[in-house]
C-alpha cells in the first residue's frame, strides 16, 4: 500500500487509538462501579457466631387498648425499660421495631419512642402496612 506517492509500505496497524479507547472505557467502568457502591454500609452477620442470634430485631407492639408488648409478652413501661437495658447490656446496638395498631392512642407510641430515645437506642423502625387505595368511584 503506497501512501501519497512516497513509495513507503505500511506492514503494521497502529493500535494506539484502540488502546486509548480501551483505557478510557476501563476508567469509566471503574468510576461508575465505585460510584454506585460508595456510601452503602452493610453489616453482614457471621453465620457461625452467637452474635447473630443476639442481634435479632426486637419488637415492641402496642395494641388498640394501649397495652405494650415486648416480644409478644405484655409489659409496663417500667418493665420495658428494664428489659431493654438488659438487652442493651448484651448487645449495645440492637435494632428495635415499634408496631402500633391503627387505633393506638398516639401518646402511647410517643411514650415508647421517648423511652427508646432515653436509652439512646438509635436503630429504631416503625412498622407500617401497605396503604389500601380508596374504593373506585369515591
């Protein structure tokens, strides 16, 4: 192959632009992969240790009458505080889920949340159900 009459033949292909493109794609892939993973913190339990059993979520339930249950056992606020303190001594940062029935007096939920704040429990969730859409035609 002659180029513009110089009489010189090219026997090899210049792959520099192809390598440049490959490196640019590699850099973009690395940036996108780390950007999508960054900021996600996951504490995976270890299957062979007893800590997995101790770190299970504890449930506090409040029924329509305002009665409080800790792990399905009826308790008063004072007893609930004692049991939470014992659990906190065993596992300092255990998760707690507060489940309240739809007709629960609001002040009972606030009392439980105040107790959790007083004990400095930070892994607290409020359980909710799926919102039902209104009937058609209303």
